[in-house]
C-alpha cells in the first residue's frame, strides 16, 4: 500500500516558489531602476533650470537698470551686483551642480552673458534639453548665452 503524506493545515510556500518570486522581483527592480534614475535626473534638471531662470532674470534686471550686463562672478557664488536681486537665501548651487554668472566681450562691443551650470554630465545634458535658448556646451558644462 502506498502511503501519501497528508498536507498539514499550516499552509506555506515551497523553496522553489519563494526563489521564483524573488527572481521576478529582482528582474522588475533591474528594469525599473534606470527609469527611476531618469525621473530623478529630470526632476533635478527642472530644479536647476528654475534656478538658472532666477539668475537670468536678475541679470536682465541689472541690464535694464544699468544698461549693461553684470560682470562675471565666481563659480558657486553670485556676483556682488546680482546678490540684492536674488531671493533671500538663494544659493548658486543645487546638489552637485554649481552656477556662475558669466559675462564676456566678444567681437568688438557685443557682450555675451548669462548663467552657466557646471555639474554631473547627465544632469547638465538634461538641463540643456529643457532650454530652447542658445547655449555653449561641453561635458558637464552649459552656458546659456544672451547678448546686449
């Protein structure tokens, strides 16, 4: 006579079932992680773009009042001429990205000026994609250029 084991009243999962579920979860995480990272980078790029627009507006405010763009400032700090035109507590950085107001005279009297962002290349690339403005780009750097 063949004896069979009666199933206990305590239900549970076999090791094979648990391994299968863990494998499926691992695959989902593997494929979802890059998407989540892209969403984070996109959100960071939007925050950086908002900061750059704030800096740009301060620069144009200075231009209207003084007839010229403000002089360049150091990386990560506002130039003194823009400090009072920016919101209280405004920082010239966001996470690993740093900002700079850059003003340069090229081709005679024409002045090129605007905010520059320096930071992780994947973030800077996303920031550049958000703007239709003329810009000068290199790996990890993007300068949004305006002329007088």
